[in-house]
């Protein structure tokens, strides 16, 4: 029997993920992705007031809090045909944009960079040579020999104390690491800087949403009034702080993140030829200029790309029963009509049917059910979602900035266009879209300020706030592009309360198991694409490709108890 390598849990992600790799010599022949934890938000939401859904939906995840709240209120607004004021749309774009920039920078440095950066090797670096390297990449002010010497001393104290802390349990010294010591020291310094940076940029959510994480939202607009003469509203001082945060974001992205990304990628060009997998990409679209009912105004277009064909963008209908469906043939769930059928989320079911092994166990029975994740499909196709899908969609639809950034990246790294479809391309795309969104935040901010100066301070539409005006039955979908990919919440409302609620999230698309036809999910397919392991006991190659998706398994799983009852009751006063 060929060896099966098990990595459980995959660390530096949100939630619990198990990867099993069936080996053929030193090559991964088959891979299996298993979500090993559960949640119960959809069940908890049944019977509640749809205007309260966002507060519960945000608790799907402790990282993706804003995006689930936004998808939830969009679902209610779509169901009730509830328009929002222009200022509310701009503020939502700013909040979501800040989530992108914050999330992507944090992912690169704190979740993914350590797959490429050998922290302990930085102790061998020459601080003066590190400064020369950093200064050759950008004009970032913190690039002196003294600065890098101080960082190196701090790292040395960690190592000599025997307490590596945040750098513990790495595969330091692994032969797959290729960066010279100076590049490692530069990256470690920026890793530490990003810790402080993210604390400051998170304040934008607190300004518009009252707090972070779990900022406040409101069906029909946003929860923050605008009054330049009030201390308890969005005033001139708070707007100035927002501008300061946007400038701070742009400086770090332009002077640190993008230069580091390109510099590190230059040593790992071979990863431009592995880790693709499906070749199918899906986006729902987001960042509307004129509202969600006008897709032509979206910064990120909606569409599907099949078999790498960037010349054809297929339309996506979120409401069509035969387009988006979830399957459970290899999931620990069941459907009333049997495990082989697919259900559109409006008709979605969350029925537990656990028949797996009892931990601890050696291997999953992958011929049966093996994951708490479902398997979403678009017109029967397994699809990849996320930054790579969005950058490809922007590129294919003619977005000039995206095309320029992609061409610049390919030229700088001297890699072919096929490198886009890879682990390397996925990681690079995340940085490129960070630049695109960060630049757009200044545009949205300028539009908001212009509206306020023109006397428009409205941030909420109360026209449909009275449930007595609602139809007896309504259904809607709230979709968006979360940092990790296409996200949508489907809601069915009857007599003013939620009858059914289903969230299909990015990591369900990417991390889901095989479907009834045996098609692998995006993680599984990517690991089966040209992966050999240098050391099976330290499978850093698996981590590199899985982390390139930025998994969020907490978002992707569902739960009810074996009798179908609620697991918790929450009383809202």
C-alpha cells in the first residue's frame, strides 16, 4: 500500500482542517480535504427577525466578521427590495476595502510568509547588507542597518531563551527554503511591523461600525450617522482619521507588502508550475458604485471562467435553481431526497449524518463521507474562488490597472503567463488586488466627502423598516467578494420571520470534499498538481499550497445535533 501522509491540524489558518495526501513515491497522487469542526448559525437563525440576522451571522467566524454581516444585510435588502443611500454604499465599500487590505497583509506576513521565510536563518544575516537589499526595493524609511540590527538582536533573544513564541514549531532549516539570510531578516522585520500596523488600520471599522471585530451594521444602510458638528457621529475629526488610515494602508502596501512579495517570489519561481488544480474560477462581484442592483458599476465583475479560458466570461445567476447547488455525497450530512442530489441554497438543508471514524484515528474513509464541509458546484463544475479568481476576472474583463499589475508581475519575475494558475500566482494575486482595492479606497473616501460637502448626510433608508409593509413571503440573496472569495447568504422570509437561511462561503467552495461524480475540490485538486515532498515528516509543500488559499474553515462548516435540534438558544432583549 502506498503511504498516506496526514497533516492535522493545518496551522496558521482560521478553524480546523485535516489534509490527507496519498503518496506515489515522493509525489502526491491523491489529496483529501476534511473540515473537522462544526458550527450552527443557520439553525439558530430560523424563526428570528431578519433584521437581526447580521449580528448572528457575523459570529460564523472570528476573522471574517464584517463580511458575513454585510452579506446578511444584503440578503434581507434583496429579499425586500430595500435600496440604501449612496453614502451608505460608500461607507460599506470603505469598510469592506479595509477588511481586504488588513486581511491580505496579515495573511501574507503572519499566516503564509513563514512557508517561504526561514526565521532562524535571519540570525546569520548582515544587517548592513539587509539594509542595502531593502533600500533597493523601495524607499520605505525603516531600512537602516541599525534598524535591522535591532530586529536581529530581538530575534536572537527569542532563540537563546529557548522560547521562540510566535516563531515556534516551524520547519526552520528545511531544504525547501531558498531565501538568503538578508531577505529572511528583512521579512522577519516586516512581520513584526505588520503586527503593529494592523492594530492601527483596524480602527477604520471602529469609526464606522463602533467596534472591531464584529462592527455594527443596519439593514437599509449603515449604523453611523453623519453630523460634522456632533461628537457622537461621523464628524470632521473622524473623517480626518479615516484619511490618515487610508494613507497608512497605501504606504505599507506600496513600500513594504508589494516589494516583499515580488522579492520573495523571485526565489520561488518553480512554484509557478504547481498548485493550480481546477482551472475554473468564480466571482460573484462586489464594490458597487451605484448599488447592488447595478452590476455594471461593480469594481469586481461577476462571472465564471472555465478551463483557463480568459476569452469567455460566463454569466452567473445567483437565483437559478440549476446553477449553484451544494452536494453532500462525501460530507457528514444527509438530504431528505438522498445524499446524491444537489440543492440550491434557497432549499438548502443542514441535517447531520455522522458516520465517520471516532478520534483518534489514522485515516479517513475517503470512499464514504469524510468532511463537515459541503461541496458547492456551479452548473456541475467545481470552482476556485478568491483573489486569483478576482484578478483573473478583472484582467479578462479589461480592467486597466489589473492588466498593468499582472504584466508588471510576470515581467519582474520573468515567468510565463501560465504561472498565474499556480500556488505562486494565487499568492501574487492576493497582493495585486490589495493594491487595487487600497487605491480605490481613496476614491470612495473622496466621493463620501464630496457628498457631505454638498449637503448629503443620509446614511439609512427607513422606508421598509416596518414589517407590516413586507410581503407575506420573500426570498433574497446577499452576495459579495470576501477577502477569501465569493460569499453569499440566501434567506427565505415568511410572515416577517426567517424560514430558511444558508451561507455558502469561500472556503466551502475551495476546501470542500469530492462530489457525487468524484470531482475534487480546489484544495484537493491543487495538491494533486505537481507536488513532490522533500521530507514527508515536514511537508512544507502541502502548507504552501493550502495557505495560498488562506483557509477559513470556521466559516465553511455547518451543524445541528443528531436529533435536528438547536444546540443553543440566544435571547435578544
